[in-house]
């Protein structure tokens, strides 16, 4: 089954790393209960903007997130987390100068809380160690805060196994744009035919690989199968450890 790839590229979130949302507190907004990082920045909100209720600001963050997600999907342009909070602050009535100053502070608090809610399963750690022992390995990820992506890689001991890291926020574009994969290939010094991209997203991960001329392994966690309109991966597995025989 091994395809003898000289290099392996991994998506980060949903592939190597998982978010454990149970580690985030529940919050009720408009009758709907959700997990949120608001406990990490509610004191900042109370100190800097005492006239704004927590529920109102969370609502503004959610509305802004929906708006920016639409832009990302339509353009493959990455928008930093600090910009999301800046726009949410404008939405609740902050002036531009105040929003410019507070946006990065809220984003930083949010990201620290989010990083603490990540987990790296032992089976994933074994697979990564095996893969990196035999070939150069890179991470190619969509994430809206580069510094936090690196903090997570260090937190879980992943960075030591990597020869390349490409984060969408640092590039300004996101998968499925081919540039992220091409940058990783250049860093690893391999041709597209010599690498494989492994990820859980059928459009972003498989699409970026296809656009760059790289084989893809799609982790079809739900067992749904490849949709008719989606790019077709070379390999389909149900979990990351199943990638081992493909890598060899």
C-alpha cells in the first residue's frame, strides 16, 4: 500500500490536533447555549468597555465571525483574529482608534484560552514520530493567528518533528489556495510528485493539494464518502493512524 512519498504535509487542526470544546465554559446567548472563550476576555471587556454587556459583545463577535467566514470562503484570503475582534468592537460602538488598540488584546486573550483547549492524541504523536523519522515533514494549516499556531506546536512537542511550517495568517491566503502547499514543498526541497498532503477537510486540504499537484489523503472521519462536487483524494481513511501504511 505504501506510495513511497519522500515528504509528508499535515494539516494541523482537526488532523494532528483537536480542540476539546468541553474545556471551554458554556454561555447562553439568545436562548442558545454555546462554548466560548469569553471567560478569558470578560474582565478585559469590563475594564475597557464597562458600558457594553458581555452578551452584546459575544453576539457581535459571532456576527462578525459569520461575515468574515463568508469572505474567507469566497476569496481564500486569510483575515487575522485581531481583525475579527476589531470589527466586533466597531459593531458595538467603539471608535476606530479604540478598536485598533483593543482588537489585538482581545484576540490575544481569546487565542491563549483556545490554545489551552487543544489536545494531541497519543496515536497521532506516534504517527508523526514515525513519519518524521523517515522523511521531511511539514505542517500546512489554516489559522488566523500565526503566533498561537506556533505556541500550540511547541506546547504539544510537534514543532521538533517539523522541517516546514506554513500558517495561512502569515501568508495572507488560506487553503484551498495552492500557494501554501507550494511554499511547504519549496521549504522541504521536494517536487509535488514526491509529497502527500494529509488533512480532514475535503475542500481546503484536498483542494489545496490538487491545486499544487500533490496527492492527498483525506481523513473522512464521518465515513460520508467523497461528495460529487469535491476534489478527489488519492487516499481516503477514517482516522490519522490509518495513514501509516500509505507513508510506509
